[in-house]
C-alpha cells in the first residue's frame, strides 16, 4: 500500500471500527471474537483497497466484507466456535441488510456514546449496578448471581430487560438527534 | 406480555443466547422463532449491537484496535521482505585484526544480542545461503548467545561472537554458546575446550552443561578416555585434567558413554544418574548434581545481581524495591533514596524471575502495595518487571496515583496488553502495537519528562506508547497503588482495575532515562539469557 493510501486507510479504521464491531457482533459472533473478525475485515479491505470507489460509503463496503467473512466462518469446521450459533448467524446475516439502515448502526460514534451515557443514567439503581458488573467488571451472569445469591436465570432476564430499556431509550435519543 | 408462557420461554432463550451460554436445544427453539419473524431478527441484531457498544463504552479508549490493525498490516508488509538479509544486516560487521597477538576480550552484550538474532534465524539460514566464516577463515559453527562477565584467553577466544572449529579458553565469567544444529552449551569459567564441528566438542578441563534438542541428537562431548554421546537430553560434563578424571551427570533423557575411538557402549546413563570415567574405567557415582553446572538462568541471575549492586548506588533513585523481602513492607534499597516505604496489603510473596528470587502475587481484590511518593517531580522514570496472569478488566492498573487530578500519573495496560497510561495533563496518547503478553516476564518502563512535555512508555525496551503534555508540567504523584486501582469518585462508571499477575522489582528515578538506558535494564534484568521477547527479529 502507498503511504498516502495507508494514512487514508488508518483514518477510516479509526472512524469505522466501532460501527464495524457492532455490526460483526450483530451477526451473532461471540463477543471474544468480535475484535478479531473486525480486524480481519480491515486486513481484507486493505488488500483489496484498489477495488473500492472512494466516492462510495466505505462503512457499507466494510460491512459487506465483514458479512462475507462471518458467513464463511460457518464453513470452517475448526473455527465454528467464533459464532454463537451457525444457524442463528445464517438468519441474522439474511436480515442484516435491513438492520444496517437503523439509525443506531449508522449513528456517529460521539452521538451514540452520548445517547448511551444519557440512557445509562436513566436506569434504576439496580439496573446500573447490573450493567456495571456485567460490562465494566466483565463478570458473567453466573458470577453475578453467585455474588448476589440470586438465580443466574433471574440475572440473565434482568440483563435482557435492562438492554431492552437501553435500546428503546437510545433509539429515541438517536431519532431526536 | 407478562404471564404469556410463550413469551417468557422465548425471553429465556434470548437471554441465554445473548450471554453466549444457550444450550443447543435452546438455540434450536430460538432459531425456529427467528425464522418466522424478521422483526425478532432485527431486534436480536440490535440487542447484540448494543452489547458491543456497552463493551466498547466500558473499555473507553479505542486506540488499541487501530494499533492492532496497523500492526497486522505491518506484519504482512514485513513478511514480504527478505528475512535473511534483514537478519544479516543486523549482525556486527567483521573487523580485520592485525597480527597474531590477541588480547583477552570482554564480550559486550550488544554483540551477544546480535548473535542471538542470528541464532534464532538459524533454521532459515541453513536453508538459504551458506553461513559465513570467522576472521580465522574457519566456518562459523556456533555463536555466543548469552554471557556474564565473560573473558577468553588470548590464545583461545572466539571471533567476536562467532566460534569456528578450534581451541577456546574461558578464563572468567560464564557464557552460553549455541551450536548450528541447536545444541546449547553453557560454560562456567575456567573451562578449556575444542570445537570440532557442529556436533562435536572436546572438553579439556572444567565443566559444561549441554542442552540438546532433537535436531542435535548425537551431539558429543569428548573427554579424556571417553566420549559422551547424547540422545536428546540435558547433561553436565566435567573434566579434572590433572587427575585424568571426568564425570557425566544426566538431568534429562539418555546419554551413552563410549570409548574415544570406537562404538563400544561402556554405559547408558539415564535421568538423575551420574558416572565417573577414571583413566578409562567407568563407575557409577551418587546422583546427578545439577547445582554444579551453570544454566542460562543462573547466568542471567548473576547479571541481575551485578545490576542491582550498581543500581542501589544511583543518586537519582527515589526508590528501588528489589523484592527480596518477606514481611509486610517493601524495603527501599536505594542508598540515596527518599524515605519511601511500600506497605503490602494482602499481596502474597511468591517466586520471581528466578528460583529463590521473590515477587509479589496480585490475585484477589484488594491485593496491593501502597507507596507514598513525597514531593514534586519535574521528570521521573518508573521501571518494573511484571508477569501478567490475565487481563480481567478494560484497564489493568500497575501503579496508579490514588486519584485523577493535576500532577497525577496512571500506569496501566488495556485488555490487549497495550500500554494505556498517562498523566492528568497528557494528550495525544499514541500506543504502538507492542503488547505485554500474559505468562511471560516482561520489563515495562514509563519515562515521563514534564520539562520537555513528553512521556514515553516501553515494553521490553520497545516503544509502547507516547504522550505529550504542556512543557513544564510538574508531577505530584502522592499515594500510589501498586497492583490495583479503584475510582475514588462517584463517577459513572466506577472503575475497577485490579492487576492480575506478579511483580518483581520496581524502581523510580527522579529523571527521564533514555531508551538505551531502559534497554540496558531489560538486558541485565531479563530472567532468560536469551532476550527473545526483547530482540525478536
């Protein structure tokens, strides 16, 4: 890659990486493998940068490559663990074109971060505590349950509720923005 | 929705799917639902995307990802280049030496390090162009890869770091020589020997330890009246020239003892056994004694001990914790250092870089050392040896000021092992793709120059991160926590940044050290003789 192409490309990496990671995750990739697959996507994109028309949407082009890579994952026997479920990924990838249009996927990083911060503040005390443990301390539902002497299914359900609340709030915020 | 058993079952599967722990039968059921409902598919995709935003939000900085991509692109670029020529360029240039008189030579570490790069590349080198020759016109069959205080006699010294067939006499210190086929021989002075070729050496007097990988099976050490032929193993050999007596101690595998001139098998010596050869007579002696033979690690330990002795006297040290204590306090070994105690809270004493050397293990919440650093600092350098067990948090704090306010400094690593440090006044933080890899003893250094307005972080002597700040920034580090950090504020999110691993050695200077000085700390403190992590090709 020419030096100028490399510089342009690295600017794109910084600009698109968060959106791309969210996209990769939304295709049913295991959380631990999201960074890896997103990096693979950028490496593949760098290799075929000559094919990209710079007047087009780079993010959309990346998402196409990522989708292709994730679908390919299903064919790789040894790497199947990168996916939560082969079957689910097949279906998520099928509907992925539509999800890409949602404001949450296309929103700018700062807007989305602000929306997330605002919505986290709207959660109940317990809800914040749960999100704190799950994401900021990176504890599994099982560990959170053990710590609070609760049933792990209750924790999973509570997390699902918090996520739904957050999502609803964020969609609202981002539409307003 | 409540009370609808269908919905609650779907939610149950959904919740487990999002946590990544759904059973196959649950996935099956969920897939069936999703297949019938595009809305559910979109909703699920949005929930997964949200999960990722939360993860990214928790990590905060995202420089490491871009650095990772840049690193991978760079790797691809690098592998296109001719590896062998790259390695050869790094080797010291041969010097013409006039006349036959040669002086005893101290072998500087830089040369040994260069040789090590060459030795690592050897498998490739063997398939490529012909190996070089020494200045004596002989082919290179072995290289010096590790040494402490090593001096060779006039009449028996290598050509810089290259050994061809010939006579050698190590008069001082210890050295490790790697043969072309991969066998390592560790020499403890005084020792005299001949190198015949890549598979054969003759021990005239003194003792050596040989580590023979499968590629070098058949490696033979000849002694008076016998030869020790190795079958993939580790052993020690010693010769008492005056008494015409030699010994063989086998630490691993099998070594055969044969006469010098034929293939008759005199003895097969296995793991833990030892024999003596006394004027051609082989006899068993008590068990193999590994203590008698130097190791790569024992050379490294001696090098560090020498470093420690000179470091203690450095007038610029604020504190130097060598981690050789066993109580509740770290002792400041800096002769001219400030009165800086290190109060250990719960962290346990464990084995450090070498057997017998101590380190602190940070394993449970609250394991820490509190260090009060008095005064203002215009510049400072921190240096430490760490072995990370794992990265539990988005940020993992090694040594952080208790809070985050003007003059404070945080020294930490992100989940990928990339440096994510900084000072309160800092900006333009730029990490490289150099990581602290879990499970390996790693040297880390923070060089913070408030006068120039620049901070530079190193991992194994390589640039890991830079940061700028307004020139003239003054630091007031205050109480620092080693091995943990918890946000003292009520901020969202309240952070937890416990370090998980071992720390062996921590020092602080009241000036900015240069990269060369940092690299010296790395070389002289490395637990391995061979600095693989530090100077990989």
